[in-house]
């Protein structure tokens, strides 16, 4: 599941809205939303994010948070370490190799460690 998928699922659950109803109301297939929630689809476009914000009446900070989560939700990430140090390449490969077996506490620790050393890096580079 991706961060955006988890948030959409939470918003639906809070309001008692089924995936099928939301999909119909927004003119998107239920299969697409299911794949999005389960991390089998890439991040949604900004137009769909705006539709979802409108659908759930999300304003200001909540809408910005949903966009931030969408930006962090591509399930197949490519890390280009060309031109970086050998340690950077080692880190990228080690993470790719081990992330599947890491527990949530370890993942949270890695995220907190990176954010703690480098500040909030939630937005991808443009």
C-alpha cells in the first residue's frame, strides 16, 4: 500500500464510503482505485488529486498533505546514483535488496534518521 492509498482508504472509512461508490462518483473505475490503494498503480495525477480533495471537502493543509502523500507514492522507485559516491550506490542497492524484509519499526527508524539529518525531504526534486 502506498501513502496516498492508505490516506484515501482512511478517508473513505471515516465517511463510510465504499471504494465502488467513490469510483463511480469520480468517474474512475473501482479497479483503478483498488490498484491505487494497494500500490499497484503509480501516483495519481494532480487533476485526480484535486477531484479527491473536492470529494472529501479537503481544504488548505489537508489538501496539501494529500498532494504530498501522492508525491511520495510511486510504488516503483528508480534511484540514479551515477556520479555519487560508492557508498551512495551501496545504500541504494542495500535498501532495494532489504526493504522487503524490513519491519515497520526499522523503516520508521530509517525515515526518522534521514529526516533528522537532512530535514524534511518530502517533496521530490523538480
